[in-house]
């Protein structure tokens, strides 16, 4: 029987989020291929803003974080937790 260990999950940090956007996705703006959405003028400010949200969430993990329902020992934002009643 395989060992089925569950890995703890947590929201991205800002740096992890920005890195996740650099995956070779195919995006075009006005006929131009965008090679890196984190550096292109059309997307860089919004991607940095979302990264700051992730960093803020991680900074407030103790007050905002809630355990996930997966049993992994991970945590998430309360928005993603289903109601129990």
C-alpha cells in the first residue's frame, strides 16, 4: 500500500504568486505577445497589487487564517471555508 501523506497547504506569498505568473502563458495585448505579465505595463501594477494582498494575508495569518478542511494542517482565508450550519 502506498504511503498517502497529505501536504500542508497555505496561500501563496507575494513572491510565489508573481513567480506563478511567469509560466509561459500565452497573452496578447494589441497584437503584441506578452512574455512576462509581471513586467508588462498593462499587467505589472495589478499583479503587484495582488501580490501585496497575498503578503498581507500571510502577515496576518494568526488573526485571519483558518485551518483547511483537508486535514493537512494547512490554512486558508475564511472566505474559502464553507459554512457548517
